[in-house]
């Protein structure tokens, strides 16, 4: 395994490099980030271990540049105690993990062993079926066996980790468990799985003995929101209960409070929420007694909350507070690699819930499901599959059944983006399919001036898949 260490503290850098060299690893080192980038550009490494704060480049820029130069290289950060949140946020942009200073050499070796085992895994490409005939049957159990992310989702017992992208989000959430006082902001379109992530934040923390309590802020006006969240004292308002009432904060004690559609609350309620987050205390409506809060606060929105704050439609001070740990949940259209695992996961789940026995699905159906844009995201996919198999008596979802019972249509804009198979005409004479595929790849590379990452994305592949199929590095 080839390792590159970047650390501006010369003594620490040399000590770690020498230690790993004694274990037989090939180790290079640098005390500056820009110097390291020049070497990484010319030579590939399995692992880069770097400090987050360097004299000549900040950690976020360094990570992005390394990932651009070498997408397959794993990155581990060295983090000071004051940099913990930055390191946790870096999990979402592609680092594998981080270690806090002073570096525990035993933990370092264990982490490297973990990475070595990960790289040894033989991964079967889940998109191989794209080269099959439409009538080829893909078995559910076989797909689960071959796709580790599908297994991870199954083991979680809910919609879970189905790609490296969501794996990074979940890893970030796991690291946050040590800091329950830090609020979490989930930002993503409707149906993308924000509430599932919020529940994972709660149930992942074994120290949380309380309940998961949710409030949909869009359903409550200012007065009702304040009384629901904080509770109220007797006589606080005309229709108040004569004995007063505890709020959701009290119910969420030692647990998690989930505020969905947070951008819908009034400026007055935003101010009260800001104080709650900052001071970890609150007053009931109409009350003078101070109450302490001991609950993780998770907020969610389907709006661009940063843009709203810039336009004066959301308090900037509250946004800055929530932005400490902001997790962006991308739409399913940007997580194409998750569609297949989700399909098979939902089919297995629906077999159980609807007492069905669906064992497989024809490749032609999967191709069409991949082509669809899923504007309603994960929720739409699950609802679609539920409707599709509700009256299916056979153990296989055939293309004929799908075409007869599905009303799945791409928008006009999506249809323009799709390669028009209907207008494609085969040549009169026999031809070499491999050569045709290579020509398509070559033309795509020309279109993007040799940028392999963009070419792979255009073809619906990862860069690794592009290399595997066409030996283009």
C-alpha cells in the first residue's frame, strides 16, 4: 500500500512516516499541501493522510483537489480538537475518516488495515445487466448477495446506505453522536429521505434513552408552534388548558426533537429557537421559570435556507447556528447508483408487507426505471413499486407486465435528454459491438476534452466502471 503523509508539524510527520515505513508500507511525506499535490498529480497513492489546516492551503480545497486528481485515493484527516466539526463535515465531501491529535498509532494501524480489507473486496458491477437482453431475469436474492450497499440497507432495517455518497452522510451522522448539543440541519427535496436520516441520528446514539419527537412546522401558525414546542402555563392564552401543558421539548428529553420544514416558522419563533440552541434553555409560553433542554435538535427543509437568509426571509443568525452541521441530501436523480439497490430493497420489503413472493425482475424493466428522473425521489420510487406489484400474482416482474401496468413517463425535458433508441437504425451489414461501444466512449471523451470523470458521468458510469469496461484510466 502506497501512503502519502501531509503534515506541517515536521516532528509528527516524520514520526508517523517512519512508524509506517517500519510496517513495510511505501511512505512519502510533505510538510506543505501544494508540494504534495504536485507529487500526487504524477504518482498514484492508495491513501493520503493529511492535516486539515496547512500553511499554504485549507483542508477543503486540498481534499477536493486530491479527489479530482485521484478519485480512487482514500483520504484520512489528522484533526485537532478545535477542528472536530470541520473534520466531521469533511466526511460528506469524500474523506474516509479522521483521527484526532495526538495520533494514536494503534488506531492508525487498525484504520489502515480496515482500508486494506476494503480495497480487497471484489465488487460486482450492479449495472452489468444493462448489457443483457430485456428478458433476462435478475433475481432479488442474487442482487442482494452481490451488492454490499443493498445488504447494508437491509441490516439497518430501513432505507439506509445504498452508495458511497449516502455512506459518507451516515458516517458523518455517526461521528456527531459525541456532540449532542450541536444541532443538525438536513437540506434536500421532498421525498429524499430527510426524516429517515433524522431518525437514524436518534437511533444510532445508544446514549439517547428518550423518544424521537417530530413537529411539522408548516402545519402550525406562530402561536400554535410556540405552545407546541415550549409548552405553556395555565392561563397563558384564552383556550389554554387550565393546568397548563408540557411542550414537545419536554417529551423529547434525553432524545431527539425533529423540526421538519423549519423555514416555515415565524421570525419570532426563529428568535426563540435560536436562544434555545445557544443557551440550551427555554421558557414555557406565559411562564417565568427557566427550563433546561437535554435533547438533540434536528431541523429539516426542502428550501435553499442559505438563499432565504440572504434574501432576509430567514434569520441569518439562526442560519449560521444551524449551518455548523449542515447535511445536504441530494435528489434521487443525482444518486442514480442508488436506484437499483433501492428497487431490490423495496421489493424485498414489499414481499413481506404485502405477502407477495416477487423473486425477480426482467432487465428491460430495470433499464426503464433507471431512465426515469424520479422527481418525487425515494418516496415516489417506493410508491410506484407498491402500486406496480399490488395485483401481480406471478413471481417475476416481466417487461410485458410493466408496460401494460405502468404509467411511468419522463417529462418532455427528460425525454430530450435521453438517447433516442427509437430513432436508432442498425447498419445493413454485421458490425462489431465492442468497437461501437469504444467509438461511443471515444466520442464522449472528445466531447469533454478528455475529462474522464465528466465522460463517465455522461455515460451513466463511474470512473472506475469506465476503466473496468473500456480500460480507460
